[in-house]
């Protein structure tokens, strides 16, 4: 890169605001005047590779160089997901081969050592060993860093570590006998724990009391204007499936209490918050993000809408459409003490996709201004990275909760086969047990190759290689 291109690259990393808990403050590691990036952690390097690298690369490098690097970034981002299907692994195996072949046309041969070639084997390794979260080196590295902090006398390093480790184990043993009211490292809640919601209102099956509000004043009562109140109430009535099913049937005299409470509408006095914990995310309003180093106001919503396949085909098709926006207000509607509903108010933006497969929005092009509310339990978080040449253009990067995992409800009988069972259609690993339960030491997943070599010539060849070693035939 030239000096100007390096300045552009460093500028993207310097101005990027990341979600809470995703990585450290990478902007502190960037020196724009010197055009250098230093003193960042290993996890920060992974985060830059997964999310931040494609943005400056596509703007400053030619397409034949940028496309392989963006594909490599996408490969590692999908490889490190918490949930991945065997079909995705098949696509990754084919894609990484093409990507490495494209990289061979750019970099010199000395660049391609064993570490670059290792990327081809990573999908196969993931197929055998499972998601990378249980196998990568972050936990051992943190554990070794803790050992180094135990050192007090550098002349007796092992003794310092052993003594401090024994003291810590004794404290851990004692902490297990303490009652639940004492907070220890084993029972403390996560940073974005959303199970601390208020319980002053009754719990409703349609609107569960989920989420934990944030803010210094913890939601001072405020009066909503008529437009916002009508928009919020209309959203709740339109997006509640049970209410729609009930209204679609013929109403009798015995109208449920829930319908009566909803028909009355919410109170004009609602609570406002500047932050909210839900679904494992930490959300902030846009005004709160301005004075912080993190970005927690981005939101993405996947909705099922009815569209048409083409202008000629008028048959409606149900499709998932993703919307992107930023939180401008967090309100809690009160239906006169019967139940409460937490809603996010947004500025929605028009989204598009470029030739590199990256999604971007323009902050000066808002849409869906008549439908600004979304129920808090339906929201997922994303963050935006500004384009280096357009201040209003921002690229969308989706994130996943840090401490939550998507566990399938699939029955155990439908789970993929393990070693010892019959290999599934997606499994590439051979069975290691035969019908008698004995371990098979001969591979059956590759074709056998028989080499016919005379015994005398074989012994002479082995004697030359072994330099006088004896062989048993």
C-alpha cells in the first residue's frame, strides 16, 4: 500500500466503534500519524479479520486483490460461528480451495508455508472436532497469563506459581460451601444478564416480563405524544399472532380479559430508559452512544413478509426480510397495571448489497417512519462501520451474543452419528469399530494401492536408508 492507502486503512480502524464485550478498544492500538497498528491482542486480530478488514480493503485495493482477501475474511468468520451445519462445511471446503488458488496469483511462492495450507484442512477438522470455541487457544493463553501473574520471585518462578496456585485452589474450595447470597466467580451473573427485570406488574403469556432496563434514573415516567402512543399500540395489535387468530374467529359474548385490556389501550404515561439488556445483548439509545467508545444502538430485525416472485408471476411468496436501524428511544408501555411491554423506537434505513456481498445503509436515507416501534424481545444487535470515502454510507456487521448459544430442540435419535456408529451422509470420518466391537486399524475410506516390489530389492533399499540397522522380515 501507498502512504495514502495506509492512512485510509488506519482511519477505518481508528473510527470504528465496536459493541460492548466484542473486543477491546482497537482505536487505542492505531497510530494514524505513523500509519501503524500495534499492541493489540490475539482476539482483536481475529475480530479485525472477521469484520473490519473487508471495509478498507475493498476501497483501496484492486478487485483481483480485494476479492480473495474478502473471501478469506468471510471464510474465517463463518468457520468460527457457534452453530454451523454440515452443508455449510461442504461449501466452505470448496470455497477455501478456490480462495487459496486466487491468493497464489497475488503473493510470491515464499508466502505459502504450512500455515496457509492449513486453512484447507480447517473445515474437515471442524467436522471431526466440532465448533472451534471448545478447541482454540484462548482459554490456555489466559490460563498461562494468570500463571505469569503469580510470579513474585523471579529466582524461584516455579515455587511462586505453585504457592499462589495452591492458595487459589483453597479459596475456591471454601467458596463452594458459602450460601448463594455470596457472590463468587462460580455464581456471579454475566455482564449482559437479562434476567433482572422488574416484577411490579403481572406477567402475561403474550408479553412476558423479559429484559433488564438500564439507565441512571431507571425510567422516569414521561408522557408520550398521541402519534407515538398510537404507533406503539398499533404495532402490538398487528404483530401479536394470538390476537390475530382470535379476531379472525367469530367473537362471542365471553370475550377474554386480555382482549378487553388491549382494547382499552396503554396509558399515556410510560417509562423511558437509555439502555436495555435482552437476548444477551446490551442496547443503548443513539444519544448515549455518542459519548461512549462502544456502539450498542445498532439493531437488525428479521421479519416474515409476503412478496411476489416476479412481475409476471403474481403468486405471493413468504420470505424473510432483514431490516436495519438505530435505537432512538426505549419505552415501556403500561396497560393500566395489567401488563407492561418494552418497545424500541428506531430510525430505519434503506439497505443494499454491493458486488462484494457486503450490506450497507445510508444514514441520510430513512424509511418506514410510520412504523418505528419493535418489541424488545424481537431485536438483535449489529454495528456499523463507516465507509472511508462516504460519511453517510455505513456497512452492516452482524454480531452474536457472547454468552448465549443456539441449542437445537432436535431429539437425540435424530442427532448425527458418532464414532462407532454408521457414518452419516455428511460424515467423512471412517468407522473405527467392526461388527465385533474391535478397533479397525485399516482405513476403508480411501482406495487401496498395492505396490509389487521384489523382496530382495526392498531389503537392499531399507538397508541403505537405515545405515546398518537390522530389519525383521
